[in-house]
């Protein structure tokens, strides 16, 4: 019995040893393969080399191994590399079949039929390596070839097909050192620096970094239109100017904030867009429409990956390039430039829309920048200008929201009429220039600029911009009706538009629960905030039977006009057109200086006071004008200019708008 037990115990020990040995072997095989997979996925080619057998390391040096993988997989645009084993592992041959998947220049790529053989060395398992572990079809006499097919970035066009952003040729200015060197080298460097308005040290650093005297040393890129610079530069011996493909922008500073620019992708952008086939050498939209429409504009690069074996090509993957889409905008470049020129780099913004179609004709931020600065170079003078302005050029103002000042009075008037609170034929007797509802307001009073000395009608109140009248209308409406009526103009809603615009608001908490705030809101000194686009859309209703069209910028996609809001009851439109036309047509109207012979404009000035209290004398003022031509309506234009206090207020703005309206309506 004792002998039988000992025998069974011995068999158990032997069986356990065999099982443990098999498991241990299996674990070491798995550990080696998993380590190789991980290193490959991380592109840690040095670690991969350390896992090779001694014979394999004699066959290829670490330097050659690493450089081959880096060069080949980099050229293929490999990213998100994943190694996937297939089937059972053979303990006898220790051969593992696997596939490799990755993103590449030809898109997602799966390469099958890899075979990896493990060899036992010093109780560990090492990898037997040859060229088939680069690509399964490859031998030691083959070369991996990669051809890149580059997509053309789509154009951004204005409504008339004029390119605002396109692919063209620029001029690369450089030096041929062997022809440039000489006793007069310093003199020539000084001359080049003066022509290009750059520092001499910048040129010297470029030359010193070059080790090949016969190598072209690029200094800066310039536009072909810089013909005067090109002519002067070519007079300098050793200067060479080559053609270079590039993104080029048309429209200068007028389009900078709108169109934006492209630039080299950053590590952060590469990581953020890791599934979108960008590479470290990619260009990407950095601002404006170049960024908003990046996915449509960029297109899809292609390429051809193959193994070269003599005259034979063994295909690994191929994809044709797909060019980016063109974006046709509703923008009128001529109008955009006219507005920018009239604003004369004053801080502010302007937007124009077609009242009947919702097409956005112009979106201007001032001051702005020429996007070509980002594809050529920035001169010393330009850098100094940016520094002096504290880079105000890069603050896009047309998508900001501002206090609309008295331009809000259209909304108050429309809501009052729609709710029967205003009788346009009735007069209200208001005494003096200050008013408060009752003693509960303490020392706070609403102030108006002009006391006509008689009762005022709605038409009078609009013409004279009577704050007291519109404050009383808001109070008579009450909180709920006023807010509900403002919603008919889209205030407080996200604007469904192709370009991101800050959201408007009726008040800071999106509610009005105090009488003084309600009264102030009615005439434009509450907490209402609106973008220039939203203000232009509100007034466009006067030229479209009370309807506001959905704003449209991208005519390539949004081809059909669509009503966004039914803002004003149709039977009240003519009353409001008459009142807001009196602002301009009547000699005592607040914007009579904008009157154009033969053209009827309904509009409104506005001065938004930016101050802490009613008594604050140190605050600033923003000046507004918004107007729409009402005979055959073609344009509703808003403009806001910051800090117009002591510069004429809103009348700093009106002459600019007059010139723009005349240009557009008479051209």
C-alpha cells in the first residue's frame, strides 16, 4: 500500500513538472512576443533590436536595423501600429503568424502573413530576424518604395468666384553661397536686409548654419506681386529666387479675420487629430474659415507603397489623392474691402446681409491682418506694428457680442406693437429729460437726450431715440412678454450659422426680474448682448415683410433661402419702416447725415455706454449704426466702433456707413 502511494506521488510530481515546464515555456514565448508587439506599436525600434537572436544581430547592426524601420515606416506614414497574432503557437517550431494594421499614406492598411520564429538562448526566447519582418514579401535584395500623391487644398471663393484663398506660386528668396561670398558680403547682407525689412543677423544665421557652399540657402518667401522687391534683390550678386507652391490669399487685411490662414501642424494638433491621417509635415487650418472648414478643404492625400525587385513592383498599398472641396461664400469681396477701408483700422466690426435671402455679404473685423504674413514672412515694421497694437489685429470682433445700445429699440417697438401695448397713432406726454416710475427707484432715473416739448408718438420716439418712451414700453409689456417677444428675434438662442458666433443674451441670467433692468433693457442700456450679425439680421426684417432669413455663408452647401424668424407682424412692418426711415429722412432725425438721394434707408444709431454706474463719467462708449434699404431691399448693414466717446459718438460711424451704402447700392 505504501509503495503504491509513493508511486502515485512520484507520478504527480513528474506530471506537475512537465505541466510547469510547458506553462513556463509558453509564458516566456508569450512574454517575448508581447514585448516585440509593444515595442513595434510604440515605434521603439531599438527595443525591438535588443530582442533579436545573436545570429540576427550579427546579420544586421543596430544602427542599420533602426534606420531601416524608421525610414521605411516613416515614409509609409505609419501610425497607430497594431500587431495581431493569428492561430495557435507551435511549441515545436515556435513560429507565430501575425498581421500588422496601421494608418498610412494610403489610408488604413493591413498587412498579413508575417511569420516570426523564436529561438531559445540562455533560457530566454529571442527572435530570428530577416527582411520578411519588415514586410512579408521582402527579401534582402529588395527596396521599399513610397510615392506620395498630394491632394490640392480646396479654394475659398467669394460669391463671384474670386479666390480668397487658393493654391498658387510664391517666390522663395535665397542665396547661392559660392556666388555670394566675397569682400562685399557684409554690404550685400545689409542691402538685402534693407530691401526685405529684416535684421542682418537673421540672414547671417541662415548662412552660418549652411555647410554646403553650393547649396541654396532660403531666406524668406515673398509674393510675386512684390515686384519692386524682386527687382532690387536680383541686382545683388548671389541672390537666387525660385518658384514655390503655396497657399496664397487675396483681399489683404480685409479678409484676414474671416478667411484665416494655414500653418504647420503642432504635436498637440497631431494628437488631437490622430485618426484623421495627418502627418508631422501636414499643414492645417489655424484660424478663420481655413479652420472652420478644415476637413472639407484639406482633401485626402494618397500614395503608392511597393517593394522594388529589379523591374518588378510588388504592391503593398495604393490610393489616389482626393482634392479638397472648394467653398463658395456669399461674401462680396468688393464690399468686404470697402467696409474695411472705411473703418480705417478702428477697433470694431461690421456685418452685411441680404434681407431677402439671408446671404451674408460681408463680415469684417477691424483692425485685422493680411493672411499672407503667415505664408511669407513678418517684416520688422510689421512686428513693431503688432507689438504696438498689442496684437489687436488677431482679436476677431465680428463674432463677439456687444451691448447694442439704442439699436435695440426696433425690437422693443416691434414687441410693443405685436402685443398691442403701442398705439402708433397715440401720443404720450412725457415731461422733461428724466423720468422714473415711482419712488421705489430711489435716485435712479431714465434720461433722454431731447425733450421735444410736446407729447411723442412712436414715430417721434424712434426719430429722437427717446429712452424714456421705450423704457415705458418695456415696463408696460412686463418681463414675460418682453422676453418672449425678444425670442422672436432669436435673442438668447444659438445662431445656426456656419461660422461660430457668440450667443446673444437678453440678460446676464437670461431673465429680467427687476423693474429698473427691464426699463433699461427696453432702450438699450440693460444687459442685452448681440453680435453685429444678429443686429443686421434684426433690421433685415424691415426689408422682408417682418421675416428674418436664416443667415447663410457657405453657398456650396446652403443654396436655398429659409425663414428663420417671423419677428414682426406683417401689418406692423410699414409703421416701423416709416419710423426708422424718419431717423434718416427727417432733418431732425438722429441720423439725417446718412441720407442718400434716391435711396430710402430705415435705420438707427446707437451709443452703448460702458460704465459702472449711471453717474460714472470715466466709462467708454461704443458707437453703432444699422440700416437697411427698403426699396428693392439688397443690404442690411450694421457697424460698431469701440471707444467713440468724445469723438462724435454714433456720428463717428454714420459717415462710414453712408459711403458703404452708396458704394454698394449704386454700383
